[in-house]
């Protein structure tokens, strides 16, 4: 059995962890595209097309198809068992705006300029160079000129230590074929490592390694088999990804989480030094990866003939609605309008002092099922005495920090 057949057999035998990817919600991606003056124009969503490369059973595109019934979704995967399971679910749901295609990405045929959005999650760092190049080629060929592709991939330096532990696991089970036994052998080794790192007490390096092991131990079995014990595991540096994309006619735009790019989220007095060391935007982003020890990115790339303007402007805010990933800490009321503490789901806490920004964050949390538009945000802040121009600038600041998430207003199935 060749390597390709073996890989397909392993995915058929143990289906990959399939899930809805909230960061890749269509309204969010189109909202980001609009902020950069890209994406489909107008409010007619019937012509929007989305392609998901290596979609497993298509749980994400199936959920998105139900959420946005006016948009056409296509998922592609090489696992027959996964595609069959997804097609059965589509048939049972009666959805008419989503299809799943059984195909190796290297053999996939698509029409030129057909798609507004192309997704590629949980794939890029686990396939060989031929498939990586094909992913870029499909993006360049299949995207409309104003379209965007969102690709997730593992990055150095943050993945270096996890990669070392993964290599140890791979060495341990190199002669083991049975999936259950591979998992058992790995679990025993991780348990041993955890005990050793725990015994080191407050040693910073040991504490970090312990957290890496715990993250591996918390992985679902099917994800662990394909991610940690997969035959291909190929992280890269950010600038390597950018250069590779450029070779295939694509250019880097931004991260799906804009906050991970922001300089003012770094320790004090570092932004100026960063700009002195790396005045080039892309080089700055690579240095940030070293500063925060980043282990993965979810990047937006576009065709090389697309015009890029990363300057956020109030002129792009119309037709969008806004949510936030921050939750208030404590019971402070808007009337106090002092420094306000907010927290993210990962536990990070942020202090917001500007009263207009506080008012915006409070309004965005009022009803997450019906996110406010710019006009509604202006009305809310206007009640607190803030002018429309101040509201726009405060909102742009929150967007740049990743605290406010722009979303394209779309008809939804509720």
C-alpha cells in the first residue's frame, strides 16, 4: 500500500475531529474583507460562493449553509467515509445550498474566479509540499479578484517545543500500526513526561513543557492520531508562509484575529523599538511571533492582483454589524464610566479606560443574537454624550485590537 493509500485508509478508519469553526464564520470573514475594501460588493448574497478544502464530513460548511441559506457552499475531502457521512447529513436536513465533493486536492477541478471565500483549516501543516502548493494554486485560480482565502497553519517558534515532544512520541510508536495501541503507548509516555515536569516545581521551562503535555493529553483521540502522530508534520515561520504564497500568486493580507497583529497589545515601549528594528510590515509580524512565542496563525491571503490597503477607515463601516469577544468583569455600571475591566474566554484581562469604547463594548454585548450596526452603536454612545466621529474612531480602535469583530450584515436562518 502506497503512502497516499495508507493515509486515506487511516482517515477512513479513524475519521478526523470535525467541528464548526466559529473564527471562520462567513459574516466575520466578509466583514474583515470589507474593512480592507475587498469581498463581494452590494447586498445581494445569492451569488456568494464558499469553498472548504479538506472539509472532513463538512460539519462547518453544513452549519454555515443552514445559517446563510442564500449562499452556496462546497466542501472537498479525500476520505470517502467522511464524504458519505456528510452527504447523508445533508440529505436528511434537506439543505439545497451545500454540496460535498470526494476528491484529492491535487486532482480537484474548479472554475476560474468562482469563489468569494476559500477555507483551509487543519490541513496545511499536515500535508506534503506538493499539496501545499496545490492549495495556493487553487486559491489563486479559484478566487475572485476581490476574494479572500483563510488558511490555518502551525508556526515557529512557538511550535518548536511541541514538535520535539511529538517527535519523541513518533519514535516511541514507529513500529506500532494499531491505532488504539498507538494512543495507549503515547498516553503512557505523556504521563511520564508530565510527572517529570511536575517534579521540577516552579521552573519556568518545566511549567511550559507541562502545559504542552497537558494540551496533548486533552486532545480528542481522533485528532491526536492525525495531528500528533500523523506522518506529515510541517510547521513554518510566518515569513516562509508569505514567501511561498507569493510564489504561487498570492499575497498576505491580515490575520482573522486582527488583535494578534496589533502593536499596542505588546508590552510598553516595544512598539517603537519594533518599528526601528523592522520597519517592514511583514518583518514586524515575524518579530511579534518571536515576542509572543506564537505557535499558529489563521491568515487571510488574497490574489496578487488584488489591491491591498490595511489602513482601517470609517468609510468601510457601513453595512456591517459588530460583536465583541470581551466579557465585563464585575458589576460596574455604565453610569460610572471609569476604567472598566473585561476578560476573554482564554482568561486574559484587559482594562478599557475610554468612556466611548466602554459604551461600545457594553452595547455590543446587549444582544449577541442581533448584533448592532454602526448607526445603532452611534445611537447608544450618543445617549452618553459622544459624537458620531468619536464613536467611529473608538470603534476602529477596538477593531484593530481585536476587541470588536466586524461582520457583514446577512440574512440568517435563526
